[in-house]
């Protein structure tokens, strides 16, 4: 069974990832001034990073009777009859399926719609001293 993430969980993980990247790029400390970053879909990020010829989402699938069982571009094995959606080619109203061909209950538009920004602000450490007698 393949784990499929819901759009709200995906958005939450994107927020955590963005904050983690900011922390990593600031040499282990938070930046002195706020940094605001826009979210991008995993389809856009993955396709650019892996140099896909067309933008696709490797984590969900659309029906395609011509699709053979295969391993997708992110290493997810999928059943015959489904393939990763091509973002600019497939209809946004296309229902989505998991790798086994079972419906996820939402369409490509819903999957791609989460958006937002994250702002990473200055970190002010709080020092707590133990004033208990020894």
C-alpha cells in the first residue's frame, strides 16, 4: 500500500520544510531579518529539480488505459492503467488515484490548489535560570 498525503497535511509539511530550509541556510541560526517565501507545488519543485521534460506530479496518478505498470519518476511503483499527471496536459478536473488505482476522492485542481507563504522571523532566545537552592 502506498501512503498518500492529504492537501492539508501536505501544506503543513511544506511549512515545516520551508522553516527547516531557512534554518539550514542561516548557518544553524535564524536570520537577522525576516524572510518570506512562497510555496510551490511539489509537482513544480520535483519537475524542475529532476529536469523532467514536462511538469508532472510523481505522488498521485490519473487514469490512462494505455499506461503500463511501471516505476514512476520518484520511484513509486504504480499499477497498469494509471500514470503520474502531466500538469499542463491533463484536465484539472481529472480524478486522482493512488498507485494501486484506487480513487483518492479529489481531483487534480484540489491537489494543486494549496498555496501560501511562510515568514521566518528573528529568533530571540529566552534564558531561564534555575533559582532553586542547591
